[in-house]
């Protein structure tokens, strides 16, 4: 059955945006548009303001900050693998798994159908942690893409950048920086990740707020 099928009886929700994945708006029917995200190569310079490169996962430290809620968006409680046309993430730091994107029209994407185009992925949300940073470090040198935007609750789709990482290093995402779980360039990749014990998340729903999915390029341009 298609992940976005309207015939599902039980609503399936995403991780933070609370978008009903059983009734997704269709790009093919013009119910949501696609916003292409610009891509840059991740370096120490380009990551400035978003985070920094981590070359040793064990030695990498996570930045922790003292906060109350910093802006107007509400706080929600708080192995990357491709299954057909649907991208899944397992966050070992918080012990949950969820859908992070689609390789076809999200309204009809299927976990049993091979994707026709894996050079980009559509995603519907992002979040940030006001209380601390997060480190993602690839095992086996798997390349990946990090979707990031600088802090601020008035963020828009145009603020997001796709950072292409060649797999020779990990990244520390700074507190307050908008992100999704990183997207592997290949079909499957395992990551070591760590963050603070308190990991509150503040979310943005691109579909609900802006009527679009973000199109994240996965292949290096």
C-alpha cells in the first residue's frame, strides 16, 4: 500500500510536525509545490553559523545550553534506510524511528516500489534543539547530506541549505540550528549520533506553513 494512501484507516504521524502521513498533499495534483534547496559542499568555512566538522566521534563533545523557550514556536516532547520510495530514519539517541522523506510524490509513494529518481528527496519538516547540539558521524565513510538553516523562528524554505558531506567526517549541529536527520546518499547508511540527555525539539511544517515540500539534492552538483 502506498505510504500516503488516503484509504488508510489509522492516521500515521511524522516525528515532530504532526502532519498526517495518511493524507499527504500531492505534488502531482498541485496540492503542494516543490521548493528546490541549494547545495553546498560542507567545509569548516561553509558550516560556520550552522555547526562544525567532527573528525573523531568519541572525542566530539555536544554543546549544551541553558534555556527557556527562545522563540515563539512551541516545544514538542521530546541506520538511515531507504524502503522503496520512502526514506526512514532510526534515531538511536532518542530511541525512535520515523519517515524523513520521499523519492516520489509523497501522496502516492510506496515502500514496495523502487524509486525512479534517487538524486533528490522531498521532505516536509525540520526541527531544532534549543537546549543543545547534536553530532552525526557516518560509519564506513558513507557520504550524506545535512539539511540545515541558521537559528530563528521566522525561518522560511529559502533559508535552508543542503550540505554535501563526503563521508570522511561527521558534523556537530549547533544548538538552535534547524535540521532533519541527515540523508544518506546511498540506499543505506549507519551513523553514530549523540546529543544531550534533554533534547526538546521545536518544529516547522513546510507543507502546513508554506504549502511546499523541500527538494533536497543528494548527488554532488
